[in-house]
C-alpha cells in the first residue's frame, strides 16, 4: 500500500484528490493538511511514500520550498508538486530542486492518478511546456528565460543595478532586455508590467 500525504488548502481540491486516489486500490490517503510548513512533521512518522504538494498553501507557506527541504531530508519519499498558478518559475525550480513530478491543476493534459502511478514506478513526469498567459500585446511563451528572470527581479522591487548584480550581467544588458520586454508587451513602463504579471500570477515572488 502506498501511503499518501496531501498538502492542499482548498477543501474542494482535497476532496477531489481523495476521490481520484480511491480509484486505485494501491493508494491510501495517510492524511491531508492545509499548510506546507507541517508536512515535514508528518514525514517524521516514517509512514509517507508519496506527497501531493500544492505550491501555494495556507498562511502563504510555500509548498515548493517545503518540498525541496523534504527531498533533502527524506529522498526516498516521492513528491508531486501541484499548482493552479501559471507562475513561470515553479516548473524550472521543481526540476532543479529534485522534485519527482509536476502537475498543473488547470492546465495539465495528464491525469493526476496517472502521474501518481508513473511517479511511484520511478518516472519523473513534467509538463512539456508552461501555460501561456496574455501579457499586454504578447503571450508569455514568447519571453526568453533571461527575460523571465528580469521580470521576476522587477517584481521583487529590484533596481537595474541590483538585477545586474544578481544575474551576473551588466546594467546595460538589463536595460536591453527591459526594452525588448516593453516592446513585446506594449506596457508603458515597468510598473505597469509588474502590475500585470503579478495580477495574472505569471510571477509570484513570495513563493
């Protein structure tokens, strides 16, 4: 029997996941909690085989950060990161952080139960692409990785000089990329750009 910990602050989504897992007799829900900060405590029981971890959990706790810590402490536990947010960095950070699989709740085209089965068989299952969100005149899929990094830095409130230092590039290079972003989106300034990407949840700095 595969014991599953569900970390999800939406009761509707939790109930849906429980029903989905009940379709396969190999899975048993050990417990379901709302806050990612408590997931590590549950793992201390030694009873967890699989965690279904939402990125944005109760009290603004980051499921992504909690999942990466748990993978370090308990590498034998499989973790599937879940989100309904189109935030661009979640997928990349999950892969780099050693998370086993990733599921977009609203954008994914693979069934959650299938991902659970494949993950427990040793596969790492990730979406082929991120959701594309309209930002100004452009689709988010047209942004380069560097442009995404700079948009995130801007959303964190960092100035051009700070961004350059963080990314290891020159301030002129930052300005060049910002100019391209402005051209793609049609935004009048970086304030308008940040407001739109945060409103549409393309960038969620706190997570």
